[in-house]
């Protein structure tokens, strides 16, 4: 069997189009423009790329983007003071602090300083608790994007067996909560899981979010299962030759070995072009939701 490709890039463009239509109506009918503030501390190259891409898409859907770039050695007190100002600013409906933060900053303290109503990442402890208890929460963007693709592909997920590989607070745990909310039978597998291939091979849905290039191979997958690959890993690709400076060219791969998984799976998300674009689309959707709730 050769898997159907779940086109996250196209789906994300549709979601962004719907967000843009709604933003245009908010502007014309109510004079309201949703605003998203993104805070980046330091100069981590991957984070800079993400922040630039988020800012560009925010403007493309008609929202206002506020970017705050702070020195790598910014004091915790200064960062918290900025968050207080953004919490109090009525033009800012969503606040995102790009992670990881430099080591001297307490990530939990910083995230929990964000007004939960503006926490478009869904990382604040109140939103984590609301999601875990099935209440109306801001839902983390990456797992939300995965759920939307699964619902789009399958319709109802009720009664399906799902295995989430990875137990991070950002993806693994909220993904498991969302799948449970859609009445899947959910297992979280991780680095200490015994016979992990046996566990994943029982699943109708495998979500891989471990940050290890191409770890999940075709023999981990039940024939016909749906594979959602959250990983974005850059690996050396000597077959592509070298750059002008003599360094080896690289390529992006997921946490799943695409070719072998696609041989067995019924459907699979590619990397790039799968989960990544959906994450940003969901960030914009969350910002719109926060703006609508703030304005009754
Ligand atoms: N770093 C990697 N992924 C994310 C994310 O979804 N949100 C934030 N704030 N930082 C990240």
C-alpha cells in the first residue's frame, strides 16, 4: 500500500483564508483589528526563522503583528514588565513568548505571567488545566493543527486507537488530551517504553513528536494506519553536495522515515508541508478567538 499524503500546506492556506475573511469582517463591521505580540529573547537562528514567518503570516491575514526582540541577557524582571504591559494593552489580543528561553530565565514563571485569555500558545497552567478537564481552553497550536488534519481526513475519530510518541508539554501531552476528547483510546509512548514498535503497531493513529530524525520506520506502523509527523529535523545530506563555503548541504526530515512509513500507512503527513504550516494557521486562529472573546 502507498499512503495518501495529507497536505498540511494546502489545508493551512484554507484555514488562513477563513481567518482572513473573519478578520476583514471584524474590521469593517466593528472597527477591531486583532493584534498578536511575539516576544523573542536572544538570537537562536531557528527561533528567528519561526518568529519572522509568524510575523509575515499575521500581517497577511490582516492582523497587526507586534515584535519584541530582546537581548539574550535580558533580566527576568524586564521580561516580566514587558509581559505586564502587553497584558494591559487592549490592542494586543494574543501574546507568544518564543521558546526556548535563555537558561537564566524561568520558563514556567514567564509563561504563567501571560494573561491566560491572551495565551495563544495554550501553555499557561490555567489553559493546561482547562484542556485536561475538557473545558474551553486556549489549545496549543501544534497538537490543534494535528487534530484538525485528523478530523479532516477521518471525520469522527471516536473509538480509534491512537499512540502519541513523545511526552512533551508542548505537543505530546496536549495531543493525548485532544485525542481523548475526541473519544480515541490513547497511549503515550516515550523513550522508556518497552517494545515501542509493538505499541505503535496496534495504533490506528500514530503521532510522532520526539525530535529524533526518522526514528519511526515502516515496521512500527499497522497497515492502513494514519501517521502524523510533528518532527522538523535538519540533517546532513551529502548526496546534495556542498555549499559554497564547503559545508555539506542539509535537508529537513521528520521523526518518521517517510518512504518506509508511506509504504505501510494509509495516510501520512509530509515534512516539510504537513504539521508545520498548520501550527502557524492555528496560532492565527487562536489569536482571532482571543480577540473575539475579548470583545464579547
Ligand atoms: N518553540 C517551538 N515551538 C514553539 C511553540 O509552539 N510556541 C512557542 N512559544 N515557542 C515554541
